[in-house]
C-alpha cells in the first residue's frame, strides 16, 4: 500500500519556503540566520564557506556550499555569504601564486591574458595546489573571527536581562541610553 492510503501526507517544504520567500522575505531571512546559531556552528559555517570559495570548481561553489552546509547542519546563509570571499580575481590569483611557488620555488611574474589562456591547464593545477594551502588558512581566520564575534554578541547583555523593570539599576541603564540633551533632572537629582 502507498502512503496516501494510510492518510500520511508528504511534507511540502519547498512550497512553504517559496511561500515565505514571496510573502514574508524578512521572516525567511531571520529564520535562515537563526538556524544552527551557536557560536561554534556559525564559526564552522563561515570556515566551510571560506574554504570552499578557494576551490577551483568553477560555477559549482554555490551548489557545493549549500549541499555541504545542509549535510553538516551548518548555517546555510552564513556559509553562502563567506563563500563569496573567493570571487575572482583576488583569491584565485593568490591561490595560483602560492601553487606556482610550491611547484617551481619562485613567484609567477609573467601574467598576461596570452599566458593565462596558453598555460590554462598548468594554472588550473596550481590553483588546485594553492587552494589547499590558502583555503585552510582563510578558513581558520574567517571561522575564528565569526566565532569570536558570535561569542562576544552572545555575552552582550540584552535589555531587561536579570533586572527588574522598576529597579534603580534599570532606570540608570535607561538613562545612559537616552541622549544627554533629553536627560532632565528628577526631583531626587535637584536636592
């Protein structure tokens, strides 16, 4: 017997996502930002996206990053965002330079469109070698920075956390948030 005869309904997640995208795009972005939002998972998502951005898989970065982040249960939006660090020409050129140095022991000095097209297979191989050197370094830097920012933002006190609404501490905190021109002396300050 099939599932329909038992009354089970298949999930229509893509329909729900499209509905959210078309009717409530801000809510969809907030949901994507909140998924797997621990500092560790955010740092790993950033590191994965940055590393994948260095790989020479032309035209497949977005698919690889989305699929990998989904499989590893990482924040997809953050991974896709950090993947964009690998947009040509800067990062691929850096990977090619590092790969050329590792292969030949000297830096690549002759760079022109003619040599790039003529020597494309060698440059692709050097890009691959350089990606496995530059990629992990970039992943550690980007992932570490995102993790540190997430930890600092998580530790930042939110308004009203642990403070009673009418307490003197809460009033003092609120008065610090008010611009100085708007602060007026109260009766207790006038004495």
